[in-house]
C-alpha cells in the first residue's frame, strides 16, 4: 500500500477503491518491422490519441452507426474478423501492447477494414474520461487477463467498481459480451454482471458463443491447455 496516498478522509476506505485497477503489465514484446511500418503509415488514419476529455465517436468514424468498445484486443485478429462480419457497426479497439497495436493496424491495412479505430492506452482511463454516457451499443471484453493467483485477483478488469463505470457509457438496449477460459473468473463475471439491476442476462447463465465472435488467439491457447470457454452476454435494460 505504499503507492497510494492516505489522508484522514481516506484512511477508512479500502485502498482498492481509491485508485483504478491496473489490469495489465506492460510487456516489452518484439515489434516486427511490418508492425512498426503499419503504425507509421496507418496511425494517422485509424489511431485515436488519448485525451482527458470526451470525444465524439461519430466524428472519429465519420458516421453515426452503432459503436462497440473492445477492451484488450491482443493481436487484433478476432477484432478484424468481427468488424468484417458486422460492417454496419464501428469498433473502438483498445490495448496497451505495442506489437498488438502494430499488428491490428497491419491487418486493417491488408484487409481494407474501415470500421475500426485503435487506441493504445489504459482502457480504464479511456472509459473514465473519453466516452460520453450512452455512446456505446456494445462492449466486448474477450479473455481478459485472468490474474489467476489469489493475491492477483484484485487486478482483474471485470469487477463491480469498473463495470459500474462502464455501464453508463452503454445505451439502453446495448449489450456487454465477456468471454473467458478461466472457470473461476467466469463465475466472478456472472456474479458481477448479475449484481446490476439494469443488466439482464440473455441466457440462463453462460451464453452460447455469438456467431460474430471467432476464436481468439488467447482462446486457442487456452483450449490447447485443456481449458473450457465461457461467454456471457447481458443486455442493458434501463
Ligand atoms: C489475455 S489478453 C487477450 C487478448 C485477446 N482478447 C485474445 O483473446 O486473444 C488480454 C489483453 O488485454 C490487454 N489489457 C489488459 N488490461 C488492459 C487495459 N486496462 N487497457 C487496455 N488493454 C488492456 C492486455 O494488454 C492484453 O493484450
């Protein structure tokens, strides 16, 4: 607890509620020449720089179609496939990992996909500062880092305080789609989402994988390790 400030007013508040979750570790990772080239050439067209004020997503995409936020796209292969399957939606794809950002831009260029914009920033801050209430029709969080060691569980993205920040950004009738290959995190996700009165589960518990979601890179890795897969799709009802 050395990295947060204690004042008399905050001394009784659990520390995890005083600062945002840090749900990622900045891995170095190797950026290939092609990924770097994609950043150099395509960022001006498809990249969105972080700013601490609300942006007009319709302006970013040049049209007013439904907007879907994806947090943690990894290498972006599934994101690009989904954007191709759902050409009438626009995807704001966020990750912190440089080679992944290069890779998704490379795929966008190769496959001529026009309905994705990319951000390289902590999505928690983007949600807190850049998105207007009701701006989103959908939210995708696929295979977020499971932080499976007990002492690391607190770094998981899908927790009540973060979902409480996310939900106002979603329109009524919008959806939140989560997936994980870690059973105990799936249980947590179900508990967290079920705790919101304005969210309705579209299934009895876990949902069949919607046809727009292809297998992701992290999911394939999980399956090779013998893990199961759990999708959750909830609709915002109020
Ligand atoms: C386990 S990977 C899954 C990647 C991809 N969705 C897949 O299924 O292959 C989780 C990703 O989330 C990203 N991530 C974690 N926390 C994040 C945050 N707060 N903001 C943006 N990206 C984040 C990580 O950098 C990583 O690329």
